[in-house]
C-alpha cells in the first residue's frame, strides 16, 4: 500500500513546494531598488489629491454666492491724476526753465513740496508753490567755475585750498534742508556733503563787488562764489525761506554742460494735464 501511494504523496509535496515558492516571489524592479518607492508614490498622489480638493473647496466657498445675492466686484485702483502745468504768470522764462518746471509740476515730481529752479546759464532762481504756481524769481550769484559736478571731497576742504576750477554749483535734484553755517546764520542746504547752500548775499571782499554784480542786467558777472547760491536778502527772507519752511522743497539746478534731458531724464508731461 505504501508503495502504491508513494507517487501520489510525492506529487502533493511537489505541489505544496511550488505554491510556497510563489508566495515569496521577488518584488517589481522599482520596489526592489527602493522598497518604499511604491508606498511614497501612492502617498504623494493621495496628498496631492487631498490638497487639490481642499483648494477647490476654498475657491468655491470664496466665489460662490447665495441665491439672490450679488457678488462684489473689486475696482481697479485709479491712476494718479497728473498735476497742472507750471504757472509763470506774467514772468518771461527761458524755454529750458519752462520745460523743466512743467515736467516737475505735471508729473508731481516734487510730491507735495514747493520747488525751486535755478537756471545757471542765466543766473536766476525761481520759487514755485506745491501747485506749480510761481511765487517770484530773482537774480542770484553762483559758483565761479563752469561745470555741473562737484569736485571729489570738496565739502571737507578749507576755502583756502579750493581751486578755481573746483568752484562749481552742482546741477541736479536736491532735497532742500534748512540749517546753519559756521557763523550761526540760517541757510538752506542744497548739497550738505558738498557744502553747497543757498544763503543771503553778504559782503565777502570789496574787490568782488557782489552786490554790484547782482544788480547788473547781465548774467556773465554773476559767477563769483565758491559754489553756493547767493540770494538777495529781501527775497531770501520774504519768498525763499518761508516757502521752504512751510512746505519743504526740492531744488532743481539746471545744467550748463549737459541738456536737462540728460540730467533729469525724459521731460514728457501727461497729455491730459491742465493749466495751474
């Protein structure tokens, strides 16, 4: 009997062995290389789906409205309105002065401050209120040397060491700052670092004849200072100083070796500006 059933038992044993071997078969190549790859991929898909569903739900809640309820539409911010063109009144100013003043006022480059224009070519100073209306203008004295840039380190040099070619009034846009000089007199700084300011005309030496130079109609003889802008005392006290003190001011010193466009950039004004 045992001999009779021996082949049958061997077949059962072989079948059981094959079944056990198939249960411990090798995993797919990706899983074999990284045992957690399949798990991480599945988890990632689940997380992405969950986040997407949550985002869609929030978006739906944010945009959906109740029946009969109107949704509010956000208004686009209104563009800043251009300012008025500069108002010179009856004053006859050179073309460069008019163009720069119009650009400053129409683009509101000065913000809510007053602004001062200094025309070096004609040795003249113009004071405007924050709305671009000319308050008054006056002749001034300027730096002796022709040029638009301050010499390096000029602000820390004693007056006796300043060379003739370094006595320039720098061109550019400056924030005016009231201050005091070494004698305790109030002045208005144009460029503190370069020691350039606007101050009352004062007598320095008889040979320079500063008051006489100021009084002549020509501008060629108005170049005599070390770089500062000398202003008639009455004008300084009644127009310039009160305007700077009340509103604050930007000072625009027009160039003489370059064009205003090269110094300030485009002088284009908005097409829908109005007269002050």
